[in-house]
């Protein structure tokens, strides 16, 4: 499933991948720093070609969920939000001998905290701006054990109250591997 004259995946292909992010720092306003290990997956569908340069394709995230267990917060789950609002992600060819790719993933999501600080029912947070994850040194696509980095911290606010930031995802070093 590799391309450049066969290097890029075909339009319509759905690509499932596992995700594993270790030591993810989550700054919670009333608690301080909590470190979490997330496991889960992401699925993208190839939507369109990118014109110009060496080319590439646009990818739509059609499924994304990872979760972590915390002694303080209980289960913390990051789930994909509205897929029609999130910009299409990009897979660009940046070199062809040997093949090299840059993948930029755009994600909008909700974070469910099972045991919020101060008690009460599970808390739902959402990102206030679209998150960007990047790997600019892929040698194969779909990725196999490739690490993507969050490009800037992501503010989290209660769903429906984007001005009330209560937490911040500081980093998200996620290892992504294709699940054929």
C-alpha cells in the first residue's frame, strides 16, 4: 500500500491504526499536573489528491478514541468530535528517493473525565481550537511505530463553554501503527 506512481493510498481507502501515547502531561487547573498513558486507535479515509509539489492526499479522520486510567481522575477518554467540522488531514510526499512523507493530522475531540476534581458526574471537555499532530519524517505510509507530536498545547473547556478553560493538554507524543 505504498505509492508515488503507486506510492500514495487510493481514494476511498480506510486505514485503521493503533495509537499509544505514554507520559502525556495534562494540566488540570484545580489539581495540577497529571500524567496519563493513552491507548486506542484512529481510522482515516483517503478523500482527495493534493495538487502541486510532489503531491499527496487529504485524509478524513472517521474514528478516533484513546483512553487512560488515572488513580485521581478515573478513566479519561479522548473521543473524536464532529467529523464534518474538523479540517481534512494531510499526507504529503516530501521526498521520493527514498520515499518520505509528512503527515499532519487535525483533530477535534471531547475529553470525558470519569471522576472530575471536586466530585460529581463525569465531566465532558472539548478542545477550544483544532489540535495538530505532526510527523514530518515518515518513510512508510501507513505508519508503523511512527511518533506524532502535538504542535502546541490544547486548551480544554466544558462542552458548550469554550471560554472557561479548566485543563490543558500540554503534549501528546503518540505512536501510531497500521492495523491491517
